[in-house]
C-alpha cells in the first residue's frame, strides 16, 4: 500500500504539469478557458474552453516519453462516455447552447526537459446510446 501512495503523487504531479502545458497552449492559440478540472459526481473534465461559437471539452493525457503507449491511447470508450456525461452536465448547469467539440491533448514529457504536444481536434463524437 505504501508503494501506491508514493507513486500516486508523482502521477498527479505529471498530470497537473500536462494540464498547465495544455492550458498555456490553448490560450496562445485563441481559446478562452472557461473551467478547469470540473467535477460532476466522481467524474471530471480537464478543460472546458471556448473557441469562437463552439465549446471545446478537452481531455489532457500526459506521459513520460518512455511510457509503453501514447498518451491519447488512454482515452478509452468508458472514458469517452464519462467525459460526455460530465460535459452534458456542464452545458446544462451553465445554460450553454453552443456546438460542442471533444478534443484530446496528448503530451509526452521528455526526461531531458521539454515536451511534445499533439492536439487532436474533434478526437471523438458522443456515443449514440
């Protein structure tokens, strides 16, 4: 149990670092950040932004460069369902009636410093059922 406690803060720190990088990237590219780490029950969306007349819900995935999979590969079907559910709640609670797009920002942190960022606009559509 101790090993899990020691690992979790590092993972959280890496995730927070990725979210800061993503926020800065979005701001520089003309997105207006509306919400960060918004919770609905036990589920969360990382970033809610606005680009023109469109709401953009952004899932940020961050990994160290030597990780076995690309960060974006961690966006599973169940994760997509959760993101869509929380996004729907955010839109209803904030009384927003704009087109909504779901993006993924994938960040690889390099051990020697720096990072690589990939932005997948319209990475997925809400499931039909």
